[in-house]
């Protein structure tokens, strides 16, 4: 997983309500984040 544990923890806390709203799994969210990082839209 890309990023430090601090970043991942913060991301998970922020992402949980989004997960529930979208009905996405944690894996889907992680894949989405990795895609955004690959496209250069998210930096760590």
C-alpha cells in the first residue's frame, strides 16, 4: 500500500462515510486512491 500508516489511517477515517454512501468496499476505495495517485491527482 502506498503511503504511511498515518496517511492511510486518516484516509480511512475520511473515506468510511463515503464508503457507506457509495456502497463501495474498502478494497474499491483503495484501488480508486491508487488510480488517482497514478494519474497525479493525489499526492502523498
